[in-house]
C-alpha cells in the first residue's frame, strides 16, 4: 500500500498533557446542588491544544470513544475573523465588529501534515473497537488525509467518502464554483455502528409518482416508499450563513442537521461522541440533544466560550469545563463589592457591567476552589442586552458568592461577595 512521506513525519510526537477541572456547569440550575460533590459529569468541554488534550485523555479513554467528528483546518492559508458585535445587520458586512477567530495559515503542506498526522493517530487510539471517525475537509488537503487514514486505519476500513454540497456566492470566475466539502468516514474495525433507519429521508416526489403510475417502474424492485431511503453519499445541507437561527458569528461553523445525521447514523443513545476541533460547539449541542455523551475541545478561548454559552442555554445535563495545563483563561479579579448586590434569591449586576457583557454565571456556595455554576445568562446573538439578574439557591448564612463574567474583549472576570 502506498504511503505519504515527508521530512518530519512522526505519528507519535512526545506530548505530556494534563487536564485541570475549572468548573462544573449546571444549565439553568438543573441538578444543582449535586448530591455527591465528588461526582463528575459525563460531558466535558476542554480548553487546550488537542494534541496535548488527547494525550491527557488516553489513560482514561483509550478505546472508549464511539464516534469522533473532526473538522480541522482545511489548509486554506487564510485567517477567518469572528463576529463579536451585537444586533448587527447580517447584510452589511462592512459594519460588522470583528476579532481574531480561526487561523488556517501554514508554511507549507509539510507543516500542515505535521499538525494533522499525530492527531489522527491519537483519534485512532481513542476510538472504541466499533468506533467511527468522520474527517471533514475540502479539496485543499483531502487527498493527503485519505492516504494518512489508509495508513492508520487500513485502506479497507474506508466506509464512505461523503460529499457535502451547498449553495452560495463565489468569487471564482475562471473555474467551476467550488461548492462541496469532503467527509472521509473510517471505521476502527469490521464491526461498527450504522443506524440506517435513524437517517432515512423521504423519497423524491417524482419517484413516488413514478411507482404509483407503473408496476414496471424500478425494473421489478419496489422500495418501501413510506419508510423512506437511506441517503446517498452526497448530502445537501444549507451552510450556516443561510440558517438565521443557528448563526453564532463563529467562522467555519457547520449546520446542526449535518452533525445530526453523523451522530444518528454512527452512534447510539448513551454513546460517547468527541470533537477535538469543536469550534462553536455544534457537535456537543447536537450530541446532548440526541442523548449522547460528549467530549469536545478547542485551543481557541473564544470557541470554548461559545460552546459553553450554547450548552448553558440548551443543555439539560451538567457538563464540566476543563483546561489543559498549558492553556489558561485570562481571569481578572474585580474586588468592588458594589458591582453585585443580592435580594432574596437573586444576584444583580451593576448596569455598568452589562454593556459589553457576553455571558455571566453564579456559584452561590463557592468553596474557594471548584466553581459550580448554578445559574447562567447568555447574550443572544441578535440582541443588544443581557439579563442583569439571576435567580439562585441561597442559604441563610455562610455562603460565599462567586460571579464570573465574560466580556467582548475575551476576558473572564471574577467577582466575590461574602454573605
């Protein structure tokens, strides 16, 4: 079997990674207070370079992850900004407020492969014996990636080469518009999960009419028209730019319907799904909604914050926020007690804090170590305001309030108040 080689090819770079538990989030207070303070949630959001993150996960998760969706940089050699303005007109990009979002710039293809190869190798190690990997790329590097996956998984473990097609404007004038991505699907072994019935779609109306009009249609084969069909290996889903309700402003965000098909097809309820280039957190949001457990990570602070905000607003179960030891949140303590106030079972923020605030949360019984978020407020993408009050469970005495805030400048602030 042919293999891809380059000067610094090394599948197992020596990486020492360790994870620190930063906080546990109980979305909208669900499950708070916990009966067992030592018990950890089954869902995890991690800040850190995924090479170190996956290395740190190996001792506990080697051979235990049922499905990995990977949406790495595409080798486009571009830098994608993120939108951070509130209530902006999506039709007027010249007025958008932007910041650094998603870098995809490389010194060359070898530099890119130095990044991709060891990460694919770790994903293989983390997958369960019946697990599946979906690697999402496009024409820039999919040919290289297929050779790497053939080497790591075995060429006969290629399950599908899926083409995701979509519409949209294009600046190309001297070639056909490039309007598809490639998703390479590899299984760890011969026995794997594939739930055909979970992803069936209705037959086209013309097909239904054809079979209704003639008994000879289909050369004697009559499909179960009521049940629908298993999708082909080309999928049409609109890009997120056309999905108003899903847009977060984070670049390269993928549509929820695409992730739902992946997760429904290749995992079962209760299975563990991972995404180590999680971006805006769509994989975790869809996995939780479909009853799967998740581990997702990203090295970009803004991506992890976006995922945390979405999960805090949508999730029904607690999840942990962890930090790889080489990564850090920028935490700035604010000691002015006048910035927060209490009334009955509510915490109020001073109006001066709200103008550039994206997210805030409260631990009503902070122990000085682990932050247990019992209430959260997120600024909706298309809104210019955020709630300045959160209802929380309070004790009669002895509680220490910890309030965390995230502002538009990517700072995580902390406020403390003793009761």
